[in-house]
C-alpha cells in the first residue's frame, strides 16, 4: 500500500500552477519518474516549469498547441537549454471526441494530461516507463497524473496510475 497526499484544488485554473509544478517536481524525484510532460499555449507555463525542473535530472517535454501563439523568445531559450519542445499537431496520434468528452468529466486538465500520455508514447517510442503528464484549464496547469503511456492504436494499454493533483470542480467560476 502506498500513502500519499493528493491535491484537490477547490477550482480549476492558472492559480494552481505553482503548486502543481512544485508538487510534480517533488513527486518525480521521490518516485524516480524521469519524464514530465507539460502543456503550454503561450510559453508562460513552460518557462515556469523549466525554472523549477532545471538541474533535477528530470526530462521535461513541453507540448505546445500552436507555434504561432507560443512565445518565440521562450521557445528559443528552452531549446537552447536542451528542453524538448514539440507541438501536438506535429505528432501523428488520434484522440477521439468520445474519449475527450469522457475524460472531460474529470476536468479539462485531466483530458489534456491523458492526451499527453498518448503523445509521450510517440515521442519516446518503446519506453513504457511511467511519465507524469500535466494538464490545465484555460491557462496554467491544475492537473497532474502518473500515466503508463500508450499510442492511439494501443490506447487500451494506457493506464492512469495515480492522480497527483486535480480540481474538485471542473468549471471555472
């Protein structure tokens, strides 16, 4: 049996970003999880994650939505520091609307984190070790899951192993 603190935020949103990132950094170190995937639209969350994870030995992957929205300055800085930055449209995966809708019942960030679990399988093909995948609602991150990654075509092998953090409510108020 494992006893661990799980963060349940009262509401979703950007206000949970710092706590989520710090908790994930500590969790990854404690349980020797080597890969963390962080979604970022503009690059702001990516920058925060980089600052918290540098020099930890944890491999950080930033998954952006659109290179035209992501800050070119932050992108250049991250890449020059060896941080992997990819954009989800460049990864050949599928995530059906029905699955997205189902995971949204746990929150938008939950849906995004599972999506990053799929993306992890494509980025590091053959590596089935657990990852920590984050997700958010609108801005920032408010959800963190330990996931055994799997590709779209083997989605039945993807496992959400642990919840590190998530909002209790799925609506921004």
